[in-house]
């Protein structure tokens, strides 16, 4: 394989040799999750043992180990992250006519369960450097109906929890972290998912902590834990102490069945054993990539400062930050197209689309109230017009994809870094 880390050569989009000549030669660099023979055997054991997929013994073991790793009192598993968030919101007391402040730039599952509970998500903008909820914007959206703030540690970057907890304390709001992108991320030395009163995460197959399909709820709070059982874990009501909740034994209050398939729990137990070491390697690889690009005009690392004690966890949905003004106004889309021509398949502009502009959160009358649910749930018009959250709305101009390396292989990583540097240094030729 001929490889080129020469950033002065002709751009591949103009006919020059690409920096990464044969991307298909190293699929192992990106393959995820890593599945061992032990993982396979554990899953097979579940399938072969008749009722085991619908049991709870392995899931409860997984929860215990997950809680220990996170340093929380309770972890409770669900079939997916969406349900874990839904239950966390209910367990925290979110209901009819309440408002929950959520970043606009996130996956829909951070916000839509708020709707399902008769409450309304109110969107805050993101910070252009962290891509997480902007604490300064949170305060603009607090009303007498606000009950909670739901930060998302987007792309593994820890949201500014000091500022968020201060705002929450000041206004007596509950914090519910969505940790779906950030299992293992540290904020100033402390695991994210341990700050909020109740927190939740996805473990679906694309995530950095991947079990197939799955979700986890985390809390130190016994009453939240018991409510979370009562809402969706109908077969575990024997774990309840609260007599009021015990009275409903056998019927989940949420009318939903929250039991995780134990094939996924078995996979999760295996993944957890290796997860801290594996994300350390991911961090080494991505930090190497960004160190090579330090000082490149127009692009910035999406990672916390090295001396902050904060990390990027498994660096899910890895992104870079784009600053077109440093590249003569070259659009992020044009930049990405040229990087892809250099052999980097993952380089696309943007991240999640802003939710506050989505029709589901503006026009759709989901429950037949004769008006959009965004109005019906709150009895006032909380819709947020175009232009109201400019950073989220410009996400396709300010962020781009980078390769999600799973192994720290210096030669290959240097080729990928060269692709970005070459295009940035020759941006004038693309304008
Ligand atoms: C930020 C975020 N929250 C919640 C979810 C929902 O999790 P799940 O797909 O496991 O339901 C996802 C992704 O899937 C996500 O990216």
C-alpha cells in the first residue's frame, strides 16, 4: 500500500494521490464492539437455556457490576436507552404540564419521552466548543413550570456539570443526565452519570458501550430506584420496600415492560470487563490524531483541555469543530467532500439535527388534542422559531465527522490526520 502523509501534494479531489490510499485494508481499526469467545459463549448459554432470555438473574448481576463500575448505588437495566430515559423522567416526578430543558442538538430520545409523559421539552442551545448544552442559555428558558434539566454529554464530551448543578440548585430543578454517548467519560475526574438525581444511557449496538440493544438507569436515590422498578419492572416488585408502590405489585405503573433480554445482559457483562482498557486505547488513538492536527487552521479538536481531569469516554460519534472564517469561508460541506476524497469515509458535516425545528415538536398533534402536542401539553405556545437557537441550527456548518479509531496505530492515524491537514492547508484552492 502506498501511503502519503505529504500535505503539500495535490489534493485528491483535484486528481492527486489520496492520503489514505486503501481505507478497506484496515477494517480492524474501526471494528466495534470487540467480541471475544467468552462473550459468544455467554450469549449462547442464554439462548440454549430455555427461559433464560426472559429471566432476570444475569441482568441483575450485570446491573450490580455496572453500578460498581460507575460508583452509584443502583443500576437498573431496560431494553433500550429510550425507555431508560422515559422511566428516569417519570421516576423523577415529571408529568403533565411540566417543562424539561433539553439541548436541541441531540438524538430524539433525549426529548421525546418528555412528551409521552404529558410534559414539554424546552430546548436550549449548545456551546459551539463542547457541543453540549450551553449553561448560559439554560437560564433563559427557565419558567415556573420547569422541573428538570436534561444535559447530554454529546459525543463523549462531558457537559459543564458545575454550571448545570449550580443552576439546578438555584432554581430547585432536578438534573437527569443522558449518558448515552459518554459511558466512562470523566468530568473533572468524576464519572458522568453520577451527577444527576437519576441518569440514563443507551447501550445499543452503535454505542461505545455496546450490548446489542439495552439501556441503563443510574441513581443513588432509593425512592427513585423503587419508582423505576414500579413503572416498568413488573416482575421485580418483590424488591420494593415502599408499601405504596408494593400495593401495585404485578402490574407496571407505566404500562410498559422494561425487562432487558438477557442475551444483551450477558454480552454487557463481558463488555464491561474490558471496557475501561478499551476506551483508554480509543482515547490514546484520538488524542494522537488531534495532537497531530494541533495548530491546523480552521479545525479544532472536540475534546476537553488535557489538564482538566475530563475525558471523552469511548469518544462516541467523534467530531471535529470547523471554523470557516479561518479558511477563507470554505463551507464545512466542501471541506468534508475534499477530506473524503483523501480516503476518509467518516468525514461528513454536522451532528444531530436541531430538534426544536423538527415537525414532531412543532406541528404534530400526537394525542388528538386538536392542537400540536407542543402547545397542548403546556397550554401555551412553547414552539421555538428558526433563528432562536443559532448554534444548534448551524451545526452543519461548525462540526464534522472524524474517524472513530478503536486502536492506537500511529502510522495509520498519521495518514488520516494528514488528510484533514492537507485539505485545511490548501483550502484556498477549493474556494
Ligand atoms: C443521546 C441519546 N440518547 C438516547 C438514545 C436512545 O437510546 P436507544 O437507541 O438505546 O433507545 C440515543 C441513541 O440511540 C442517544 O444517542
